């Protein structure tokens, strides 16, 4: 399902309070951005127990129950997990990953709030959630009859919301500080190959590992843990950041001329991180047109080109990451700066193409 409008996690409690208390709601979103935890916290805020059913692990009889003979007639008895006397939050996780027969079994529960003769207690809420087919996740088409029985809310990752949550939940300071500097690394598009990728959930996993190993965490273990949880490029960058934290080696010192780009092969992860930090600085500070450059920035722009030349002398590949286009093939640095880079470093610009 395509999203016409998306919302951040901070909006979800308010929306669920107004929607889920009157009609069933379906939360759409990429893997690992917090759909399940948002539903559980919402249920807790209402004082309701959250009962989760995982669509990929259900058969139709798990919902409608099994028949029993009463007075010569068969009666379907719904499972104990669903048939409760007190109001609760029924969370249908990965609903769109369920088989068509299981989805069909949900119809009466979602629309009429009943299974056979059992009816959900007054005050209960029904919320579904699932990943999108575009996320390379297990997702089956939902029949129009079921789509029309739900109110659909599309969730997107928000680094602002996540950092607020992280500050309240003991996330490791290396993770929060890194994502404050590199908010674009909070989430990445799920890859088509089987490899880790960055999500709020994977950063939480990395934080748990950092806390678990503690100060004794060595460079090789950090590399294993980071590459085991994050998008490969993000893992390299994070390891470089940690090296900076541990050795007080930053981009500010390089820009001021108090330090130079690291040249050792074993510092290549650090070099990549510093290059990304340098790129972020250029994106923020360089104006769109050259005639807008105030005198103070002219010297900074000249220094930036000089640093780019020095970086290219160490590694054209790393320097190329500074001036690369975005994921849609659009330049992110001003055209005038790229033109001057082409004049001073034709080899670097050729490698970019």
C-alpha cells in the first residue's frame, strides 16, 4: 500500500486515541521503526493488557477456535488468548503477512468485534500492523474487503522522536551522539540482499551490545557488533566515530589546521567518518550561489577545496564520497563548488561519474 500521508512516532498516541477507540486501525511502516512498541505503550497508557497475535504464525483455527458439541450442535470455542472477560488491546502484528485464509478469519473480529458467539468486551481496541511490500519484507496483498474494514496510518522514522525516546531509555551515549551528528543514518532502505541494515531497532540492539561489553570493548569486537547490526556504510562510519571519541580526533582540528587527514591504512574507517563529517559541514555551510558568499566564508570555501585535494591525495575513493550525489542522483553540494572542484581535481570528478 502506498502512503499518501505519513506521520512520525510522536503523533501515534494521539491518533490511536482518537481512532482505535472507535474503529480498528492498521499501522504501516518499514521493519524496525517501532510499530510494535508504539502499540504496546499505547495499550499501557489506557491501562489495557496488550495481546499480540503474529500473523505469520497463525492458522484459521487459531482464531475461530475448534468445534465442540453442545446439545447436539457444534459450537466454535475461540482460544483463551482472545476470549477474555475484561477489555484489552488485540494487536494483530504482521497481519498482512498472514495467509489469505487467516486474513479472512479476521474479518468478523475486525469489523464486528466478534468470533462466533464471543464478542470483544466493551472498551477493547483492535490494532493491526505490518511491513510494506517495498521493504523487501514478507507481505501479502490484503483483500479490498479487509482494507476497507481498517483505518490506515503510515509511519515514518523520525530521528527527533527517537532521540527523545533514547534519552529516556538509557540508549548508549555513543549512539545518541552519533545520530545527533548523522540523523540520516537512523534508518536505511532494506536491502535486496541478506545483510543487516540500520533501523531504530538495530541502533537499540547496538546500544545494548555497547552496554554489555562496557569499557573493555576493543576495536575488533566493536567492528563485529557494528557490522552485525547496521548498514555496512553506517557501521564503518560509526566505528570511525568511536575512534574519534576515544582519541579526541575531530573534523574541527582538521579544518583549523591543527591536525591532518589520517593516512594509515588501519585508520581508513576513521578517514571515512571524517570525510562524511566534512561533507555534512559543506552541505550546511556552503551557499547555493557563489555571489552569496560573505567574505568570512570565502576563505572557508578555499580551505575546503584545499582539504579536498589533500584528501584525494590519500584516497580518491574517500574524497569522492564528499562530493557524491544523493541516492536519487541529484547533487547535494552547490554547483559552483563542484565546478571549481572539477577544475582543480579533474581526476576526482571523473571518478565521481
